[in-house]
């Protein structure tokens, strides 16, 4: 069954982690054996062959580069122009993967339908392992957009979704672990996004900025990788009220597989997935919570974030690589979800959303 993953930081992994994602995960891990510069060295779970193995034929793939003011302790770039340049290097990697036949950018409805048709035909013929991975380009955190005018350039090279915030204070919106309403520049950014029909990703918006965005933005909204505050009480997650607001806007919310977002009480660098009971079923708990609020399974999908600066040490213990998403139909079936709902969760909700947004 085709799977859509609505959030992967592929270019960040390739360029900043120096991973050759054309290789099997096992080869990447072998190359990193003994390295200690990052906590997930030798524990990565994502590569392009693993995506094909799991039937994950379409992803939302990011650019990401944070600007940090002198008083901001988070890692990042010291000017918006440096951050912009970083995202352009990430774009160059995606283009290199296209030239190598590994990936193909999906930027409109015609391209989407052609790609889905190709993957469907290849799946029937048992040849899905030979196809390029389709990707929709998204920007996680808007700090690298030097001014809202830069969005026109970004749209021209293929940007189709944008999350204004990431962690901490941002130039346009504040994100996780911070607070504050959208700035004047943030409101201008949303207006330009609406003009260009760029999807608003509500993920990472702090509560104040979230409610501002829900009020002023009347374009398509999704949440690429977010879980539920009712199950893990942290501002990174959506409250039930926020979930209802997103459902009211026709959004789809992607379940994330970062362990600290899945189970309460997780301590980074200390907790163990198995000891904490962090399994793929925990993500289904979050998806099911949203389904119960919605009264249907039409507003949930998958947005793993499995390469978001963590690996096996901080993801479900029953997942060796991203290819194990192929187990989700069985797990969802055991939870009582019929085949139609399983298809909706794994791909149809995202595709329906895109067909509506890009019509």
C-alpha cells in the first residue's frame, strides 16, 4: 500500500549529517560506527532505498535553517542571508538527487497524478523499488525568508508548504517552547503565502501564533508532524481545542514518531524506547485521539520526522528503519480500522488535501 510521509528532513541529513541517502540504512550506519559528534550516529533510520522498501513513494521534504539573534542560545545562523544560503544548498542536494534519478519534485496537480499513477502501476507489477521518490518541498521555519518578497523566488523553485516557526523565537512567528503573537512581518508573510497558494504548516507554532494564524489565514492548512497534548502534555503538541480548529479548516495532521512526543515522561539522552513502552502503537494512540475528536479518520496521516536529528535511540523500539511503516496497515487493522480508513491514514487523506489545495 502506498504511504505518504508528510515530514522528512532529507537534505539536512544529507548535507549536515553527511549521509549518502542513496545507500541502504545499514551502510550509512556502518560508515558512522564510532562517531560521537551527534547522538544518533550509527542509529539512523531513513534512506531512499528504505523509503522504497516500505512503499513510501511520496514525502514532504524540508529545507530548514534558523536565524538566531545574539541572545538566542539555540543553534543557527547569524543573519537571514546566511540562513537563506543554507536552504539553497539544501535545494541543490534535492536537485542532485533528481539528476541521479533518485527523486522527483512534485509541484502541481498534474505532477502529483502522474507520480501516483506510476507508483500504483509499479506496485501492481512488483517494481516499486525502481521508482524515484516523489517529494513536495516544504520550509520548516521561515527565518531564512529574508523578506516576504523572497517567497516569490521560493515558489518559483518549487516551495509548496511553509511552517512559519520552529523552536524558540522566530523572525516571523515564535515556535515550540516560546510564546507571542504573530509579528507584523509574520502577518505579511501569511498574506504572501495566500497569494502564492503556499500551504500553511501549523506545526511548531506557539499557541499565540497558532490562534493568530487560524484567524487570519484562509488558505490550505495542514500540520505535517504533530501529536496530541492530551496524551503528552507539552506545548509542542496540539490541544484538543487546536485539533478541532484544524479539523474545521479541513486540515490533515501527521502523526510523528519522535519518542518524546509519543510517550509522557521521556527524557532526551536518558530514556529507552522499550523501557518506556514506545512502540508504533503509541503513534496510533495519537491518531486515534484525533479521529475520536473528528468523528472519522479523514484528518490524520503520517508525518514521521524520523530523520529529525534522532535515530533508533529516540523512536519506536519496534521500528528498525522507516521501511517498517509497511507494518501500519496490520497494526491499524488490529485496532479496528477498516481498509478504507487505513488507506485514508496512509495516503488518501494527504492526496485528497493536495487535490483540493492545487485544483
